[in-house]
């Protein structure tokens, strides 16, 4: 069983485990991550093993400052601009990888690019202390809902890892936005904690969307799946369904929902993102066969929320 330590006490033990090639669940500002030394192939392999994740998905390498970031990737002026505007924070950049960077090819899945992120929170302190980047996908078994509390990590992965660092609920609640920097162009690979509109405003560059062919677990259709079926943009609640609500007004039949959670009573998208995964887990625990989800607007962080909901609702074939 995993030991759960508060973040105030956990740093020495977390860093010792990372240094020894173990995986440690720890908070970032987005979701809890399952972290391992990104330069140690055996440690990275343990991430895949613990999650049961298919090998071909590349991982994000998390760094603690620009000096570390520049050891692993080439930054052009546009990438630098993004780093200044959004790091540390919930933005991941896919950049050309520096040759002989020392990052395990298991992290990049053999690509010549690398996904880099400088997060906030405990994770950053652990990286600084370790002196090496950590690979950290969300701390959940493959295909399941991402975790935003230590308790949720424990329920999913507690029997498979040694240490969970507890910092309470993560403030952002959805994973980082992933942007590929291609010369002077930007491609949105995954909507997330930084709104696409904010990236466009900070850079003056229009994001290209709808990139296909990547490589992201976040891009597998049935990612983030709860046990229950999820019915999107519901106009009413049917008998026996649970309700994932959004905003002050309820759809018809809401009073007969077997369980209800509201992503944000006031319709605040930031609050809704922070609540998304924990509310899905809680509604799932109600035992309802179907969760009806009220519509969420597509602006700002709504893009990331709707992306996760659509994947959670996608048909599963395994
Ligand atoms: O908020 C987050 O980003 C969380 C926390 C823990 O930091 N981490 C996370 O990592 O979501 P993960 O491994 O679940 O997501 C990695 C994503 C994948 O969707 C993968 O396809 C994409 O990054 N990715 C990684 N390297 C890439 C590359 N070279 N080119 C394109 N996409 C890449
Ligand atoms: Mg994930």
C-alpha cells in the first residue's frame, strides 16, 4: 500500500525514490502526476507498467526552470515568448529535441521532438532537488479518469506505488494545454489549463486546430472513461441517471437524478475545470449506469472540459 505524506514533509523521501528509479505520485497545479526520472529508462518503463499504458504514447518531460528546459529542447523566439507568458503554468510545448539530451527515448517514444512543461507546485521543487527532469503522465491507470486528489490516486494506484504526495485538490483540475511550436506556427494538440484564446492573445499567432495523427493518450477516443456511460449535452434526465450539472439552471428531470454534482453553480469555467474529474468520479460511485451531462460552453477553458467529456463519452472497445 502506498504511503501518503503531506507535501510539507515529503520532499526528501520523494526525491530519494525518484533518484533510485521509482515512480512517485505527486501534485502539479493541473492534476496529480505519476513521476519518474526522465533520464532513467527503467524508471520511465515503470510509469508505463504502473499505468498499464500502451508504450507508443510519448510523455511530457517536466522541468523546474528555463536553464533545464534549454538543455533538452531548441527554443526559437516564439517558444521563448510562450515560456515568458505561461511558465511556470499549465502549458506544454512540443519542441525540437536537442541531440544527446539524455532524456530516455521511452519519454519521447523515439520522436525527434520533446514535450516540455514547467509546472507549479510540489513537482517543481522535487525536480529542482533531483536536478533532472521528470516524466509525469496523470496519476491514473490507463484510460481512467485523471486524478485531482491524493485520495483518488490512492483508490486507483495505491496498491502499485510506494508514495503519494498529498497537497489537497489541484487548483486547475484539467491537464496542461499542449501546443506544438513549428517555426512561426502553433498547433493545438490538446486543449487544457491555458485557454487557446490566451495563447493567441499573448503571441499574436493563430492556433492551428484539428491536428490528427498524434500520439497522445489524450487523443485516444475513449480516454478518461468513467465506468458509467456518459450522455453529452443532455436536454433532460431520464430515470436512473446521474446528473453532471453546469451553471445556475437545471435541465428538466434534474430532480429525479440518482446523484447530482454541479461543475460550477455560477457557470464559472475555471471552477468547472477544477471540479471535472472529481465530480465524474463521485457520480461514477453513485452506481448509476448513465451520467447525463448538461451542455458546457465551448469558450475559454470550456474547450478543454468539452474535450475531456467527449473522450469520456466515446465508445470503448476494450
Ligand atoms: O497537466 C499535465 O500535462 C499532466 C501533469 C501531470 O503534468 N501530464 C500529462 O501527461 O497530462 P500525459 O503523459 O498524460 O500527456 C502527455 C501528452 C500526450 O497526449 C502525448 O501525446 C503528448 O503529451 N506528447 C508528448 N510528447 C509529444 C511529442 N513529441 N509530440 C506530440 N505530442 C506529444
Ligand atoms: Mg492522462
